[in-house]
């Protein structure tokens, strides 16, 4: 039974990691995940013996995947516990860790997903600690709205997102380059070339929105490797990935007017 179920768990745990490496913890003070409060979806920490049983069982069962249990919490459902796994993946188990549920825990009375609430908490980022000097900065209009984006110069969805940004006014966009070598082998070269231009903002816009690369220049000191690593540390395994000033994140492309609404709703 264990071997038969293993691929299903692997797919669930690594779903968000399909375009990159498994997540590691943020170690540099320049950018860190926001502190994680106890979720409204949980009843707080559990008895130490229960936590140990769940941790031991899951880590032993999935040792080949190097799975680690980061935290265990009680849930409003009697006998069911929330386990936060490496990769910030949330699953639910019994007190012995012998049975597991992969999916949403729904609060029927209040019509909401407690799993979604927890995922939002786990993915929160300390926006103010981002190294903005390592980003391509574009100010449109008065620049009042803010958003940070981890983007791959060869990602088609990143380019679609850029075309949506072009429709917006009064926004400041910080683009951190995160070329995904496994998908786009030439993206790192393009990112370095764009960064090393005398006007990197114009170079970024012309490539992402018009498909026009600037003339080649000598490679300069650039933060591309650092921003790529930072994106992975923050748990982004694909691009584009957006970070809002209030710490909320969004993975993937969204069209107008949904994009503008999400940005406006998640400022400070």
C-alpha cells in the first residue's frame, strides 16, 4: 500500500516545485518570510507525544523524498491534525500519522477553506526586507501602488503579465530576475544582458513587452544568481510570482482587471 500511494504523495508535495528546486529556508536577513502566526484554522500546538508520533511516521514513510515535518497543529476536527511539511505543504493526519488526507479542510458554517488560510500565512513574505536595489524598477504615473515580481525573461506568462502592467497607471513595479535554467537555458544570459544595460528599465520593458533585445554589452557585476536563489528560498518554484506590500503572494499570471484589483486590495 505504501509503495502504491507514494507517487501520489510525491506529486502532491512537489506540485509547486515542478519548475525548480525544493524550497529551503531563508537564511539572509535582507529578505525573509514573515513571521508565521498560529492559523485560525488550527487549535494551536499539540501534545509533544502526538507531534513526535506524526513526525516520526511521516518522515520514515517518505524518507526517500527527504520529507520533513516542520510543524504539527490541532484542527477544529477532533482527531485530525495539520502537518506542515517541507515545501510549506499542508496535509492532515490522525494522531499516529498512520493515515493522511491531502486536500482542503473546509469550514462549512463559515463557507471557507481553512487550508487556503493556512497556505496564505505560510507563503507570506516580509515585503519591506526585499533587496529592491537588486530589482529592475519601473514607475508608472505617480507610482503609488507597489508590487514586486520574480520573473524569467523567457517565460511566456511573465511576458503576458508585463503586457497587463502596461495597461496600469500609478504603480511601481520591482522586477527581480529569476531565470529558470531547466526550462529556459538562455534566460540567465538575457537577464544579465538586460541588467548590464545603461538603462536596464527600458531594456527590460522592450524585451518583455516588445520582444526587442538590446545590443550586447560586456557582462557586469549583476545580482541575477542572487535573485534567482532568493526566489527559491522564498518558496517560488515558477514564474511569475508576485509579492504585495502586505506580504501576500500570488503565483502565476492574472489578467486585468483581476490583476489590478488584487494589487489594490493588498497594499499596506
